C-alpha cells in the first residue's frame, strides 16, 4: 500500500494528555514547594544588573535586571522645544511613558484593552512623580524631556526597577540632575515586610510600597503604593527599610554610569 507523504506519521506509542498537564497555580504542588523552600531574609536585596548606553537610537538608555526575572529597558530623549501655545513656560516638562510588553507576564497574554492601558498610565504617572524632583527642570525653559520605559519581563518590583532604569537613562543622556533616583519596592505578606519582592510574593501580599530616594541629598522623592491593615509604626519601619535598600543600591547604579562614561570616552 503506498504511503501518504502529505501526512505526518504519529509516534508508535502515545500517552494521554492528562499525564503532561501543568499543575494549577493554586494546586497542592506549588504550595508544597513554597512551604518546603527556606524563608528568605526580609532585608535581603535581589542581585541587580544595570547597564547604560545600550541604544544608539536614543540620546540616553539603560537596562536594569533583577534576579528572579524582572527586566526593564528605558530610553531618554531631549531636551526638545515644547510647542506650548500662549505664554512662556517657566520650566521644562518631563514626559514619561510606561509600557508592558505583551509577553512580560507568565501565562496567557493579556488582551489589549482599557484596563491594561489604565494600569500603564498609572505607572507612567508614578514614574514621573518619582523622577521630577531629581531633574533640574529649571535649566530647560520651554523644553521637554521624554523618558520611555518598557517592561520586558515582570518578576516583581517592576516599578522600582523602572525608576532606577529611567534615572540612569536621563543621566546617560546628559540631562542635568540633582541626583539619581533609586527605586526600591516592598510588600507585606503574612509576616514582616519584604524588600524587592518577587511576583508570587507581590500577588499574595496585603500591602505594597515603592520608595524612590535621592541618596546624595538624603531626600525621598516619592512614596507610592498602599494596602490593607497594619499599624502606623509598621508602615514607618517599612519606609525606613526601603530607604536603606535604596542607599545600598546606589553604588551599583553609580558604577554603571562610570562604566558607560569610560566606554564612551574609549570609543
């Protein structure tokens, strides 16, 4: 009997698909693994990798990656003339944009819609609130500066990583700044506050907090977040913990800028 070459031959042996079905997230397997894992130090920072000056199409750029999967790419442009109708503009404007890549989250891709775009607008507003105190906008009258952040992978603490990456991109673009804005995230699961939580820790938390600090000035530029319950003293301890985390991350970002400057001078 002649073979039908238009069809692919199946395997000689097969198994039912139930054997290969993925375990649900709320199933017993994941809980067993999480319960068997050793509890991490709530004051421990996740390893951070940062690099500035990656994109040739932008005047300034930076990439920040946190251990656990969070990856953010930022680009900065400006200053550009602001086409403002009417009178003169006293100071420059900082325009921030935040986008989530369709493949940044685990599981099924979210459908583009109003809810997702609204979350991106809220993140862009938070990014602008954290960055504006760090930029000397008075030195750029009638001008606008633009920063765009793209979340490539969301492994937790995404907004804090975007704040640090956007600050690096502005500094790499030669924008005059008072200091780098360093972001650090916290969350409160059942237990103490955790520094730089992962995606699973954020998902099961009752409260979240993102602190942006200008370490050289010892000035908090933004405190973002919210949640349910907790004593006021606990929120105060969380704020102090976030400030300490930003100060510990500051040397890493400064070293990243120095390496970018040396590469630029060497070229």
